[in-house]
C-alpha cells in the first residue's frame, strides 16, 4: 500500500487528483469530525480501509498535529 501511495503522490499524472481526493482535517470526508485544531492544514488517509481501528485515531490526530507544528531550522 505504501508503494501505491508513494507513486500516486509523486507521479505527475496522478498527484493532483490523488491529493484532492484525500479528506481535509476538520472539514470533510472521514476527517470531518476530527482534528478541528488543525482544520484545513492536513489532507490525509488515516486509519484502516475497513472503517475499524478507532484505537489509534487519537494517536494519529496527535501525530498530525505535531507535524503541522514542525519547523525546519
């Protein structure tokens, strides 16, 4: 799955459509009711593809939040 995601992101023929298809944190899709603190800053595919995995959603939200605060020095 990681190879598919990597290709879709880096391939010029698919990257615009791929990125625009991802849900936006706090706004739509599967992230509509999540990550309000970083709304509009993250587009992501989190969790599992079968809708389970709620155990890790809080951890995913924390990681995404930390990534939005990262600054290169």
